[in-house]
């Protein structure tokens, strides 16, 4: 299977799911397929099936999903220079690692200091806005996918969220949301290691997490230092904070997949391709429509302004 890509956005997402050799030359990511090169009928194959190149400046995410992939240090260096998020997958073909540049912005030191100096009251306000946006999007997703379901309570909770979500309305909304969202499943429970379609959700969330982390680095922010999440073992606390209102876009995609393929659908390359399309999902943000990956940049830019004292409002998409 030839590696496939998502090109319907400003930055490309490349997925490699077979043995491959990746290097770089003159700003191009070069791909060679060892299997094709060792084929005795190599002369009968078009060159494009043996080698291919991709402009690195056009890339946003590269996913490596085969333990026989080799990538050179030079290729990694050039990918980092262009703020490309490199995701590695484990033996179960689930995202397991994320590689991002240490120097993502020319004003990184200044922006790190602004982020570190963010007051606790501002952090609480930003988390309040984040949870309000998340619950609002969950309500919209639930109404869109399960039209007969009542969501008036969730919309009311949006207005009731206090600073730092002191009443844990996020948890209350999540319990109601998951109890009603996957009507195809009997007593569905959202658990990382749980039954289907948890695996599809995990994969989709990992993609969104990578998109958010990449955008945070591009904005000169530190993905580790969260406004709410503070797990000392988590290197992407801020990414986990900011991605919350984007999760329902994954949920809608997974809902569509199981409607078309059944609840027991496996995480095949075709299904992964559908999940990767989340990056190009058209969303409404700040009165405009744009691909999700671009919308995330709007969100992280607004966050940077909040840390710098230039604003107090996070800009999130609206379902």
C-alpha cells in the first residue's frame, strides 16, 4: 500500500503504514519503498511508485505507523525546522509518541515568560471559557447526531459554569453526553481501554492533540504548562486543555464511521484515513469557516494574546 496523504488544507498530513526509507534533500522529504526496489520487475514499475518527494514546508503532520520505517536525522531536523509534528505509533497502530521542535518561534523566550507569569485568576477564567465552549459543542454534536435527545440541560450548564469550573459541570455534562451519544452501543462508557468505539475515539483525539500541540509550539508557547491539567507525567498539559472544545468534532466523525461500517469496525488504513480527515473538517470560528487545523491556530493565537495581557477571551469554534 502506497503511503497516503491529506492535502485539502494549507498544511499536509502524511501517513506511512508500510516499510519505507525517509530522508531529505533540498527541502524535500524523500520517500523510497524498499519492497518496490527489491522487486525483480522493477523496470516495469513507474518511477512514482518507487520514489516520491514532498515539500517539507507544506507539511503539518507526519505519521509513522510501521516499525520498519527508517527516517534520517537530516529529515527529522528539517521537519522540526518547519514545525512539523511527527507522530509514531505502537504495535497496536495507535499514536504513542509526538516529536515537536524545541524552538518553535523567534520570540519563544518572551512568550514562555508571559505564559509562566499567567496569574491563577486568569487561568481559572480561561478554563471556564474552555469548558463552556466544550459543553456547548457537545450539546450541538448530540443534537446533530441524536436529534430526539434533549440538550436544554446542557445548554443551561454552559451558562452555569463558574471560574475554574468549580462545580465540575464538565463531568456532569460528560456523563449525560456519553450516556446518550452512542445509541448504537449498549451502556457505552468512555474509557481509554474500553470497548468499541473507544479505540476510534482514542485515535481521533490523538490526531487533534498533535494538531493543537504543533500550533502551540508555532505560537511560541510551552505545551507542557497547562492552565488546568497539571499531571507531572504529562508533557502536553496545555494541549490537553486547549483541545477540549475540539473533541466533539472527533465524536461526530466516529459516529458517522460506525453508522456506515458498524460498531465493531476495525482501525484499518481506510478508517484511519477518515479519522485523519478531521484535520480538514470545516469549522465555524470567529464568524468564519475554515479547516480545523487553521481554526486551532486562531485559538492558540488568542491564548497567546491572553498570556501577553492583550486580551481576555479565548476564541474557540462553534458547532
